[in-house]
C-alpha cells in the first residue's frame, strides 16, 4: 500500500520519544508545584499545549495536511482515550484537542510519536506547521507535487537552533497549482512553484499575515531556482531575526518589518545574506530532496472505468449532488479527489468524531491508496479515488453523517473555536456559523447562491481568516455585548484581496438577517446564475451590498 507520509527513521523516532520524556518531567514538576504556571508556560508552549478558557488544549501538527490511515486512527484513539471523543481540525491543518488533562498529555504525545506525529513547534516564536495544497499530487493543474518541498522545509526547520526564538511566530505555505489553493499571500513566506524558460523555481512572497493588522504579502523574488530554496529561506529568516521588532509583540511579525523598512530594503538585505548562505550549502539538501521525491512517488493507479459511476449519478439525486459539489478534477482520467466536509447541519465546523476519523482511515486504506488530507477549509480530502468506487464511498460517508454536498457553499463556513473554548476570544463563532448554515439550508438557497466563502473569527487574532472571506465576520466585545463586524470582498486565492469593512457591527441576533439581505441583493444583482457573489461584488463594488446591510441609511 502506498504510504502518504514518509516513514520517519530511527533517529527521528528517538528524538520524538526524547522530547516526550523531557516534557513528562516538566509536567510532573508543574503538578507537584516545583514549577509555577508562569514558569511552565514557555515549556508547554514548545510542546503545543495551551491553557484555554476551560481546560488545557493540545495542538498536534499535521504537516502539509497529509496523513496515512494509521495516523488518522491514532488521532481517533487519542480523542477517545484522553479527550471527549472528537478533535477539531484548524485552518492551519492542525488538529486540536480541547479537553485533555495535563497529567495525560505526555501519554497522548507518546502514542502519537509511535506513528510519527508530534506537537513540536505548533506554538512559540518559531517556524510553525508547513502548509501545502490539499490536492497536492492529484490536481490536474499542478506543475509538480509540492509536498517533497514542504517535507524538506519541515525537516530543516524542526529544532533549527537559529530560528527557535524569532521576534514572533512564523508560517510558511507552498502551492504548485496554476490556481493557488494555499493562500500564499497570507503567510509570512508564501512559495508558488512556477516555470520560467523551461526551468522550475519558486515565486517567493513575504510579509503576509492577518490578525489585528491584516497585510497581504508581496513578491520579493519573481523566480528563485529550486536548488536555492533553503539558503534563500534562511536568508529571509536571518534578516527578519535581526531586524524584526522585539519591543512590541503586536508589531513583531515580518509583515510589520516589511511595511516599516520597505520591500526594497528587505530585498537588498535578503539577497546579500543569500549569497553568503548559498555558499554554505553543499548540495546535501538536494540529496535529501531526491529521496523525498521517491517517498512521495505517485501510487500505482488502476484502470478506472466510469460507466457505473455515471449510472449511479443518473439513479441517485443525492449522489449526483454530492459529486457535482464535492469532487475536484484529478490528473488521472477516471479518478477524482473528494472533499469530505465537516460542516453537516448542526455540527461545529472542523470537528470530527473518533468514529468518523476511523471511517475516513478505512476508506482511504480500501479505496484511496492510503492517502488522507486536511485542507485549509477545515475539511478532509481523499485525493485519489476511482470514480467507479464513489457510490460505495458515498454510501459509507452518508451513514456516518459525512456526505453533506456543500463544499465551497454558504454552509461550508470556516470558524475558529471562539469564546466557547478560547481564552483570547471576545465573541462566539460556532453558534453564528451554525445559525447561518441552518438558515440558508432552510431557505433552500445553497445551490442557487453557489460558491460562497464565509469566514468567522471570534477576535482580532483572525484564526478564522475572516479577512479572506467573500463575507467575513469578526466577533468583538462592545461593553460586555457580543458585536459582529462584517467585511465584504475578501479572497485568499484567485485575486488576493482583504475584505472591506462594511460599517457598524451587528448584535448576534441580527447577523443572520444581515447576511440574508446581502444574499438577496446578490441574487437580484447578478448577471445570470453563473456569476458568483465575488464576481458580482468585483463588478459593482461595495455600495449596493452596504445599502442592503444598512437599509435605514440607504
């Protein structure tokens, strides 16, 4: 069976077990009072352990969103054994457990380490989880599989001594499709694999980020030869490490450094440092990359007749709707990638039960070459499925509540945990997401509205990426009352754009009616059923939608 994740070697496994043993001692010292919570805080954060509103939270890395079935089953085991039977998948393709007991976390980490999973660098001022396209290795528009590069970056950055104490946290994303599906413009470093004069390289973006000061990244290098990736990334990080601000955590991200110094000044320093760093690399990184490319070799695809698939589509309207909405074009004829949305009616966006995780593992093992992905939209992707097998896969998903045909639609909402869990949140996100989804499902408008990206954050830290939503919703506290600002026209993919704030915020019970008015305006103003909301917005601007949001001011 094809293994979607490279097997970690003995040295790596030994390193993970050493880290767990070290953290176990630190936890014991906290429990017996040898460490105060303040002293324990930097130690637990290095191991992905947060103290949230009601309990500790464990954040586990899923590098570039890729899992194999055994790893998914282990995530389910951790959920059952040390949490409450579910996990929450995030926009950074991590999984979070919101209810573990501190005393149990080392045991959970030991179990995860047995299948090569860990929580190292899922917090702290260091290089966080490396992200990539969830359809990597499968998408029809892909130049090449970006995951070997993402894995190279992960191995290079893990415990990199020079970059463990950066001015602020640092995030990297890699995309290789003609259509960016990794939102590279919103990352500290964004990498797009491109071709120039027959040579493959990277278009390098720097300085993107959301939060309280949302800024889209800028291209610092139009074309970087592939062999130069690591020394160039080191040059960026070294320049940021030396010039980034440390006097104010809100101004410490590289986006502020680029904004204050200017792109040209940053580029000059990076290029100078790059020349020095490149001389220190002797090609060992390319040797590692060659091995990684072999480990990520495509599975052996089988013959894939489609007659039974087409017959099932004709006979089953529910199956036809799901295939119309949740499938993505595969590079191999007769195959497809399927998005399994974690946005069924009434559920918390991004949550998956242990039973659902085990089902996904079983389906991937039986039908999908052992390959599972977590995507940016808090959903799960099975990237290599024969269309002939899809009727059976759909039936199993439907029985488990995982066959909702809403990928990319108005009910497929990104939402952070908000004030139901997070100590930083100033408003709830989950109930707002559920109410919006239920409302438009009840109106029967999901299909008519079509593609719609709604993003909800429960505070200005923007974990729900509301700035990039076609409609973004930001929950704030106004004198003890939850208040929700609405932004319009954001896009993290086709034309990177930050949403424009429409005006004054709304109380919680007025958010759904406000979105309802915007959708009614869109359905009236669009030029035919094929014009998406974002296209109508770009054509007409904010004015008609602002008038719909605030009819008293129109």
